[in-house]
């Protein structure tokens, strides 16, 4: 006996997103217009959703009616809405206002080490073509690349002046103007970074005005910095330590 066909009231496609990368926000937003008892079809090509989505449904109280194989390796999950999601707007605002952070240390030579969340990686010269760890997000790599380009460029330009930098750290902060556009939850807005703030901490045998001059030259000649400045405002301040 074949199972009866489930007819959804709405459909959303999460693609390759997993539940921890914004898929749940997409599901909750797509389910919001439905009345209690409405059915949402969630299409996904991410294998981990098979385990994570049922667990989420049990946690919040929605009914997972079934899962059927779809086209191109996707799976369709059918969720019956239990009640209104009172926390949706608050969680959307929280996602919209997420701030990504990166700290960069310049231990010397032509490289810098980037720290983002619980990950770290080494960045060499500005025109490096090394393979990157896929576990780190594009935005974090973007921030790390900018900070490392500043750190390495500043160390290199200081060395040309005979200035030894004992310790160097660049602290970066950035916020997306509206990450919901990236997730496909709304059409209007800019998913790009609304601005980047960089603080440069330097311990070196040089006067502050000399270090500021080096920083200004580094920023002017940095390929990553100039790429940022064509699209978004970046401010940087130097602090001698």
C-alpha cells in the first residue's frame, strides 16, 4: 500500500545549507505566513538535515510528516506547523546584526596569523594563492585577508626603513548590512558588509608619526584594502604598545 501524497501549502528550498548555517531561519520565515496546521515542504541537498531537522521539529513541537527523495539528489521534508513562532522576528534581527570578528598577529617576516572564532590560519604575502580551510566562512576569510594584508605589508614596509616590529596585532570588526538578503529571506537591501573597523597595535622602535605614515602607505598600497574601499568604508587607527 502506497503512502498518501502530502500536498504542501508552501515550499522552500534550502539547497546545501545545513541547519546551523541559516536553514532553520529560512524554514521559520517560510512557515510564518502559514496558519497552524499548514504544511511546509522543505527541499534540501544537505545530508546532515536528515538528522538535524527531525530533532528540531521535536524540540519546537512541529510535526515532521515524512521525507521523500526529490530531484538532483535533494530530499523533500514535510512539516506541519503547530503554532505561531513568536521569537522569529527577534531571531531575524539577531541574525541581521551579527558581527564577525577577526584578530591578526604579525609574528615577523612575510606572514601573519589570523584568529577567527575557534579557528586559526596563516596568511602569507598579499598575493598568496594557498589553499584555505573550508570550515572558515567567506566573511571571516575576507576580514582575515584584510588584516593579514595590513600586518604583512606594515612589517615589510617597516623592514625597508630598518624598523624592527617586535609585536603587531590588527583587530577587525564588521557587520553585514542585511544578511537576510543572502539567505533569500528578503529581496531588498545589501548583504555586503556595511563597514569595517580596524585597530592596529604596534610595539616597535619608532615614533608614532612614523608608524602612522607606514600604516597610511600600507593601506594605500594594499590590494585587499583597496578592494574593500571600492565597495565599503574602512577606518583604521594605530595604537603603539
